[in-house]
């Protein structure tokens, strides 16, 4: 048997404790000796799987009695030749080394292998900062290319560049800066707060009657406190909230509700952890509560949410001196309504004045005026003629335009689906240094049912953005959609156990919980879920939801750029509307959290609604670069988590949403 890889393998911890075997090993590039991150390792027929981490390391644990000598052990990594051996052959290598060496797959001309070809471009290094310090999550790109990078926690970045390129640096609420690259020395970029944003904040705050919040030291002006605070008022509290956890969950950026191995709950009480307090994987302290001056170290679930006047979250250690070491995990300052000790009327949201929906909106349609290149193609009378026109367009059309590939794919699909798809996949190697464009490509692949190819794109995004929360969730979800449940279980377990280095998944906690729960309840009898962290997952749900998991409708929005500003509006069967805004003015803290920690997903649940029609409207507020606009993936699940679940996916170019439109209509039956 000729093997095209050089194999030395050692189990550093090979334990025969009755039935359990644990393998610790690395996957490395044969030529460069570099780690190969996020490789798939599995016993192919036994539902035993693992994924290597950012350093190429993996751990595979299984019961000895599950594996026969002739069972196949497989390692796969995009751009490399797979390694496949029998368990018997594997065990013979165990005495030598703990490293797998994989060779590049030079024999393939597929689009996905071009991801891994080196273009020999040099790297430019630099740092982005403001007068307040380093900026994490700044977008750094090369003008007139699809090359893009992002600054890290300390503001540092690296990007492929050459002399005479123009570097463009952006960050939310800051003025854009362009730098001409005269040499490849390190670049230091100082960004200044946008005057336009300052004007908007001033105008917005002028509408407020009171800009003061309770801090534990009395009321202070929110803009002058000198530390981080976020506030909810009674109007922000849903009438459906029945506990303080319901009020807080999803309302404050970087706040986690629940328990895990390091964040245990006392009895049935859920604890709350705050990013920006002392939340860390190894040393976690839950938030405390100041309720009208009374301090509670456990969640005060006895409070009636409808009697709360305001909740202010203090994150910074500098803001919690009054509370001593108990306040190191953050402080929620709760002011109760003066009527809280007596009786008070709970306002029904359906009776609230001022949110009656009276609009008549157009549906989502393509602009009546097509792009000039599509008009040229439409003039052809045959596939051969259209193909010639398309090939000629490459000489004068911007071939770095994402909409060009998407629109040409849509046009050619009527002639020849294979040729149409080859146009779409041709975008992949061109966009390999641009996460925004790659996400759009993966969205499009999901929309048209090319899930295996979408997985390849998400795997590559994981490689280039290993510290983004979104990378792990997207890959876990696509494994689940492909019914590769062992690999999905591996990722969901890591996320729920908080075992991913430097990634805590707080921004996507609810989304991950719902997706993991759906997989668990539909597959909980399967062997590969035997090590699924059910207790951690269960702690993220109220008991009544966990005991009968499932929703009538689950709606998920994913977008490709965290800087995009848009609004989603829900209109219920009684013609009452609710707005969710993703704008600097309305949700600046959330947007900054998304940018810094790398996530771009929001979900909504419709359950036990009145009978009738729900409307979902959308409005875009951002004027964008037309060549690489933001795309939105809209996914709606009917009967989510139930045997009759169905799914619909729609991908929208937000630059084409030039007015408020109706995105969808959902019928609700009791």
C-alpha cells in the first residue's frame, strides 16, 4: 500500500482504562511543518470525530470496544491529500510520534484548492489606535482589491500589500483614514471620532428628558461617568417577561445567562456573567445586584419585572469600588417602581398606543433597471452567444465585483446550471482575503443548496478568522445541516463547555443554545451525543421551554459586515409593530461588541401568537461600496425543533434595499 504522506504518530496519552482510549496529536504540513488548523479527524463509520484547533492539535477519545482493527481512521483538510488507514495500522504507528504530516493536493484543479495557493505577496504590519488606546476590530483593507484584515485585541494587524497600494482603515464611529504605502515599514494609524457621529449623538440626546442613570453613588450624567454603563428602562421590558433573567437576557451586549462547568449555579438559580467584568474561562465571578440599595449576590428572581423602573449595568472595575471585591463581576443597579410594594397594572403590549401599523410596503424585488452587463447578456439568443458575451465582458467589467458574479450566476442558471455555478465558484479564490465577500459566497451557496461547498468556505473562514465567534457557530451549523452530527457535536460541545481558547461565544450564546438543543432533541438517542454537555445546555433554558422544546417560528438574520446599519420591523396579527435596530444611535454598544468579538447574527422567536399574518419589514440606512456590498441571509424555520420543521433561506443584497420593504409574510395558525 503506497501512502502519499509521511506518517509518524505517537499517542502522548494512550490510556487503556478498561474501555477508554485518548489520543493527543497534531496535524502538520509535510513541507513547512506548520500546523494545519481545523482538520477533520474521524473513524468514518463509528460516529467518532474531532476537529484540530488553531495550533493543529486534536484530542480523540473513544471506547475501545467501539473500534475493530479494520475500521477506517481518516484525516481530512482542505487543500491536502486525505490520510486513511485502518485502526490496526494506526495502532502500529502509536509508538513513534504525535504528529501527522499531510501533503498538499497538487493534483486537483478544483476551486477550493486555490484558497491555499500562496501569491507571494509581502505582509504589511501595523497598529490602529485612538486617543483612548488600541482599537480592536478595525477593518483594514487595500483599495481596489478584495484584500482585507482586522486589528486584534491590542490593535495590531497584518495585511498582504505591496508598494504604492492605498491602505484604508475604518472603525465604527471613526473617520476613515487612507494611507499611501511608500514602503513596507510598520504603519501606525490614529483614528479620530467622526464629527457626523458626534452631531447625531448630540441631536439624539437632545430629545431625552433625562440623561442620568443610577450608579450606586446617586444619579450621574451617563455621558460624563468615565466608565462603561448600559441602561434599560421600563419601556424596554417586555410584558411577557416573568423573571429578571427574562429582562436581562439578550438586552446587554456581552452578558451571559446560565451555568457551565466553571460557572456553576446554586440550586436552581441562574447566574449572570458580564464581559468587561471579570468574566474569563478560568476565573469567573458572577454579577451582583443592587436593588434599591439592597445588595444581592445571587440573582433576585423574586422581582416582578413589570415593577422595574430601570436597570443599569456597570461593567468596569473602576465603577464598582463601592461594592468591593463582590462587584468585580459587574453590578446590575435596579430601581423599582414606587408602586412595586402595592398593586400595579401590567400594560398589555397589544394595547400600547403609538405602535399601530398603517403602512403599505412593496415586496422585495430586483431593481427594474438591470445592470448593463445583464442587459448585454439578455440580448443574446442562445447559450453559446451569451457565453461569448460573458467571456468578452471580463475585459471591461470589474471582475472584483461580488454582485457581478451573483447576477451572472442567476442569469446563466436558465441556460446551464453547471456553467452558472462555475461562475459563482470562480469568486472564491479572488475573495480569499476578504471575509465579507466569502460570507456572502457561503450565504449564496446555502441558498441554492450547495451545502458541501458552503462548508468549505466556512472552514476557510475559520482558518483566517480563528478568534471570531461567528466562525465556530457557522461551521457547527453547516455540519448540522449536512447531518454530520459527530463533527457538529464536537463543535457545539466546545462552545458550550467554553473550551475554545480566547473565544467565549457570549455574543451568540442564545443562537448556539437553540441550534444545539434542536440537534440534541432530534438525535439524543444517538451514540455520538453520549458526551454532549446536556447540563450546560439545559442551564441556558427556562425549565418550561426545555421540557417541551420547540418554537412555532424561529427567524435568524445573518449579515456579512458588522458595520451595516439597518432596521427590522415585526408586525403582529393585531397590526402592532416592534422595531429591532442595528444602528449606531440605537445599538452602539452591541455593534462594538459584534465588531470586537466577531459575530453577526440575531434571532427572533414567534411562539403562541394570535392567529393571523405576521409581516417582516426591513430598511437599510447605509450607503455602501457597490462592488462589495453587505449581504443579509434571512432564514425562517417553521415548527423549529419539531418533526414537521421546514426551513426557507433568502439572501438579500442590502445595497439594493433603497427604501423600506416587506421582506416576508408569515401565516400563524392556532
